[in-house]
């Protein structure tokens, strides 16, 4: 699983088989059967997502608003 995080940093697109859960690069996919896992042959693959959470700032509260809302 650590290899997925390091490969994501390099900018490689990673896919994961839904059946066997193996993670592989796009280069492993064949041109003929692009939706098949190169290891088990299952025909459903998805893009692998990183394990870290993404921080989203929705709004900037002023000091007064933080006091009123109890944040």
C-alpha cells in the first residue's frame, strides 16, 4: 500500500481491480482489453485513490463568529 502513495507523488495514474484488489499502473493495461485486470482478468477496474484526507476550507469565520458559534 505504501507503493501506491509514493507512485501518486510521481504523477502516475494507478488503477485497482475490484475483484483481487491489486493496484497497478495504466501501462499494465493492454490496448485490446483496457478494462481487464492484468493479474486476474476481471473486467472491472477503478482508479485508486490516495489514503489521506483532503482538507477543504468552506468559510473563514471572524473572531466574533467563532465566539458565538462556540468553535
